[in-house]
C-alpha cells in the first residue's frame, strides 16, 4: 500500500512543486488549501504523514498540529518554516528529507 501524505498550504504553486517532488519520490499525496479542508480530509482519510506548509501561518500550523495529534497521535506531523532553500529535489531539500525521516522513524509529532 502506498504511503499517503496530506500536504497542506495556501500557495498553490508551492504545493504543486512540493507535491510533484513527493510523488516523484513514490508517495501518494492529497492536498488541502486551508484549515477546514485539512480537518475534513484528515477525518475522512488514513494518512501516514501530514505536512503543514509555512503559508498556512504559524498560528494555524500550531492549531492544526494539535488537532492532528489529538485525532491520530501516531501520525507524524511536519511543520515547515519559511527558509531560503527553494530546491525541491527530494534528496537535497531539508523539508523533504524531514518527510523521509518521519516516515522511516514515526514517533508522533515532528517539526522541521
């Protein structure tokens, strides 16, 4: 069964690039563009990992991370911060490396 990732963020171009890199790395990706959509998709799906982009805003990232942790404590959550790095190569990007690490060693909540 493929690894299912919920990828959330408000910037459609950034989501498209990140999701393309995840799909190229062999993951299945479901996209959410706002907080209500994240919650609805979370409750409707069985995700192996949730990625919260900085474009959601820090307050929404924290709120969503707590909702996710309460609903499904075993699902890793990666909270991405804004940085200089824009390389979306799965072998070089710190955010994508965090995703691979979280999937390899799921221990619950993670931040990157």
